[in-house]
C-alpha cells in the first residue's frame, strides 16, 4: 500500500476512475437486463475486494461491456435469480485456474480470436443499444436486430434519440480537447449534460429505475444451484470464466506497457478475479473483469499503487449509498449512448486493416469469429474462432516442399523433402511426387523433415514401391 509520498496521487486517480466507472456500471447493468444498482455492486466489489490482491497493481476491475451479451442471454435463459449462482461458479473456476498457475496459458490465445471476440461483442452491443436508444422493442436475435434497423426510424422516440446522440457527440468531442481541460471524464460530462437537458426541458423520456443498492443485493438460494445441472448453464459458467479471464489478462498486458511499476503476476490476478466474481455471485451481482478503459484512466491520472483502485470502490459505494435517488434522473438514452460509443471502440478496424496487409489468415480468423458471435452467441462464436485459429496454425506448420537433385550420373533422381509432412499436406505432396518423370528410379530423402506422421509415412512407402527399383550401390573397391 502507498506511503505518504504516493497517497495524494492515488487519491486523485481514484476519483477520476470512479467517475469513469459510474456511467459504465449503470449502462452495463441496464444492457444486461438487471437493475442498475447491480452494476454498482460489482464496481464496489471490483475495488474493495479485488483491488487488494497483488496481481496487477494498477488495472481496475468492474462490470464490463464485453460480458454484457453473455449475461443478458443467461438472464433470459435462466432468470435473474440464477445469475448469482452462475457468476459464483465462474469465480470458483477462475480461482482454481489461478491456484493451478494456469494464468500464463491465457497469453497463448490467438490475438486474432481476442480481437474478433471484442468485435463481435461490439457489433452485438451496438445492435441492441440502437433499439434502447430509440426506446423501441428489440428482437431477440442479433441478426434480426440488424435486419430491423432499417425500419427502426418509424418506431423510435426521436427525443430520446436526440439525447443519446448528444451524449455520443460530447464523448467524441471531449477526446479532442486539450488534456488540461479534460479533468472530468467525457462519459460523466455526456451523461450529466443529457440529464440536465432532460430535467430542464421536462422531456418525457424513460429514466433509470432505482430500487436501492441494498435491495439490489440478492443472495442465491439453494434451489438456484440446480441451474448448474444443465449443459447450457455449465457452458455459460465456462464462457464467463474464460472470457473474463482472457479479457483481464490481455488488459493486464496492455496496462503493463503503460507504466514502469511492478509487472503483473498473472496467476495472482486470476485468483483476485476469482475471489471477486465469487463475491459478486454471492451478492447476486454482475460478473467482473479488468476493464482497459478504467485501467488506462487510472494510469493516466497518475496512480502509483493499488490503493487507487481500492479507493475507487469506496467512492462508488459512497455515491450509491448517499445519492441513490440521483440515478433516477439519468435518461436511459444517455446510457445507451455511452454503450454505443463503447461498442464502436471495440470494433478493431485498424487491426483488421493491418492484419490484412501482413497476415491475411489472422484477419480471416478475426472476421469469422466476430461473424460467428453475431450469427450464434458469444460462447459458440469464440469456440468457432478458437477452432479456426487451431486449424490455421496446423495448416501453416504442415508446410512441406521438395527439392530435386540428380544422382548417379543422372540415373537416379533424389527427392529431398523439407518441412512438416502431415495428412493436411498429403494430397499436395503426392501430386508433386506423381509429377516426377515416370520410369526413372527415385530416392526419397526424408532427412529434412521435422515431423512425419503415420498417414504420410504409409503413403510415401506405397509410392516408393510403385517406382522402378533403385540401382544397386557400387561395391567398394578393395585396397590391397
């Protein structure tokens, strides 16, 4: 924890992070189909519980837009009461992975899959929040939402749309101001401006519903544990644990590049996230993950130790307890605008362009992962992306080519094979061998192969038997 020399920096950073986190906590909760205060509870736990762990000193945890789609689907499928059980089980899984020291293995996940996952989440988030922005009922499936956007104009509440669009405009313009003028985060300014306009003009728009933080806390009941018996619920638990862990550890790697302090201990960070999600589950709150937006704000605000993220949880708790009714003045359209902006920032347009120029296979994996998430759901889409990444890696590592050299004064053709000979490249390899001059003896030199699987070995042995036999080696001359 900090000494006297760093407490001032950590205190100031904690206020900035709390202001960044406040509208995101509310917006993620509303988009997830749960009470707004539930997001506040998760933000408080992310600071006051996870913030104490010595995993990553400066990254900040809380409810994330990246889990919104998965949580919404879980709430619709199993009900709000079962959400706490699912989140708690995911926390136990994360805790186990941290104790087994599996954190470093998440760094091996293809970056293209992670970018594709974020892009898919961004597209789903945008599709859903367009309807929330206009106050129109949204279809259940993402593809239906995208298909229905053309007719959305006839159903939209244009007053709410104007408030949401104004919030987005403030967010975009705020980033262009000099740093010395951006003392308050843009999201807070945008939501505050929309709230003030709605109040002054008495606009008839829908606002956040508040029941109280203590009322939002819902301890799981024993009968809710039965939800874990279904395959779908267990898949949801695995998806929450893996996606939250991957997003956390990728965020940690990014935050480590932003400061010169201690590096992240990935296993300890997983333990901290596991304890945090277990706590959130027991309180019936949303799942948490480290969030790059809050974490980067923490670093840029001058945080020095983990005290800043602990204090940010305290500020969120103070606001939720002392000013709960202030939330009732916030228009839902303003929160939709914040989430639309967040969803847009998840779309990795620059990453896709860069990958297309250098590694087109990675770009295909990224786009296919995002498309699969939009067409199915988050869990199945990520599985598709991981499968494509593994298939791409297997295809690239199975490269093999042949080199032809004539031996024995042009009587024997030596074919040297270099690379990895696997069943994936067997058809092409046999086509190349079949194209060799017929009727001539051929010697296959396999010394350049790094790997030769059984399918290739059997095929090459059969191919050699079909060729003319090699001439006998010349007998060594005896020396008298």
